DNA sequence: CTCCAGGTTCCGG
DNA sequence: CCGGAACATGGA
């Protein structure tokens, strides 16, 4: 199985400093829901916590009754990364109280949004098209191992995610070996455009959401769905609402069940109007709940929640 | 083996 | 704007 599900003994020893001087940030957070719900794909379990990159810093985190624990030196980074400035309670209460939304809120209690680096998010989601979450993890691990810089650890996920320049300098063959399939040429072309300055990723955060989305969609392999993932997960656009196959099913079967001729345009407009300015959170909760339920039961059907 | 996965792009109605 | 089909790869 790739990547390895656990750290080898040497890595466990090496990350020990990250587990010292832990402080508790008093917030509501469920790390399993937050880090394993398809927002990010690179965290690895270590004992009772998890290890992974918060932007350019490798960290160990764990949740306890006191809140989120992280080594003191990285507390500011953690506040930023896990969006601890967001009032989860206020956000959740801003959503309609329909059955599906309430069931999702209950199941995903403590799930937070993550502020990701723009390039890493963009590259990862270009590779996510028609791929299972487990496979997206595999691609992330191989990109790190083949193209990223080592940080002195053995585990592939503890290598740095390759920069746009590093991906741009790669050949197609290497990207194919990462398991990207037909997405390889899109990632390569996008990396080269970013590296050449055809688009300023950091500037996207300053633009109105529609302009930012328009720019993102000029990149090969980036359509509306991937663009919305980038906007939501890395550009502070909390109303961005990615519609993937799961969300599409949820909306059509639960929210627009009696409607006729439900087109993709109509699904998109409904989501924007119904869930509001924090809709991205609602989307992530619905996505995670729908997938978790599917794994246990047979099929997504109205009335089962 | 078949089916499907956090889609995008191109093409004819 | 809308529906279909092609596009690679691997887990279930």
C-alpha cells in the first residue's frame, strides 16, 4: 500500500521535537473530520494525533478535551491554518434547518475549514478529477516523493509539496508515474503557466470571487468545480460551493427531488441561494456526511437520514 | 470482469 | 445552455 499508513521508527523519533512544549488552543475541533474529509490529503496518523504540513511548517497536532494541541512555536500558524478565527457555531446556525443539513452538522461536529497554500491546493485538485480520495492521497505522496524536497524524513507525505517551478521542470513521464493519468498534461501545463507568471496565484485572494474564478478557469484542467475548491480551500471564499458527484446527488435527490429538468446550472444556482455566504462550510459538511453514510449503507436515498 | 471515482473539454442539438 | 463521449488509473 502506498503511501505507508504509518511512520517508520526513525521518523517517529525525528518528529519528537514537534511533540514537545504542546499548548492547548481552546477551540472546538475534530481533527479526523477536518483532516480526512477531502479538504487536504497529506496528513498521517501518529499515535493519538496527526502529523503534516501547515503551509511551510511540519506540525504534530492532536485534539483533547482542552482543545487543539500543537507545539507552542506553531500556534499562530495553527490558528491560521485551521481557521480558528471562525465562529463555527455562528456559521452552522446560519444554515437552513432541513433534515439533511442537521444530520450533516451532527455527524461532522467539530469539522473546520482549512486555509491551504494556493498552489498546493490547485495542483492537488487538478489531480482529483474522477479520482477517489484514497487515490488523491497516493498522487500527493508521489508528487512529494518524486518532485518535492526532502525535509529529512523518510515518509513520502513528509516531503515538501513540489513548487510550481519544480513541477514545471518535470517531464510528462514523471507525472504519469505519479498516477495522474490524463490529468498529467493538465498539471504540467498549468504548472508551466504559473511558473511563467501567466497567473498570479497570491493575487487571487485579493480579487472578487467571480474574477478569481474566471482567472482560475483559464488554466488547463481547471473548470468550475476545481476552481471553487481552490477558492474555498485556499482563497478565503467561504461562499464558494464546489459541486462534485456527491453533492450533485445530494442536491438532486434530497433538495430538488420533485423538480424536473434539473440541470447543472440549476443545481449551482440553488446552492448559492439556499446555503448563503458561508455555503462552502455547508458543502463540506454535506459532502463528508454523504460519503460516510454511503460507505456504511447501500445507497444515498431521501428519507434515510 | 465491471463499475466508479471531489471533472474537464469538446462537439452537436 | 444542455446532454454525451473521450480521457487514464486503481480500488472495490
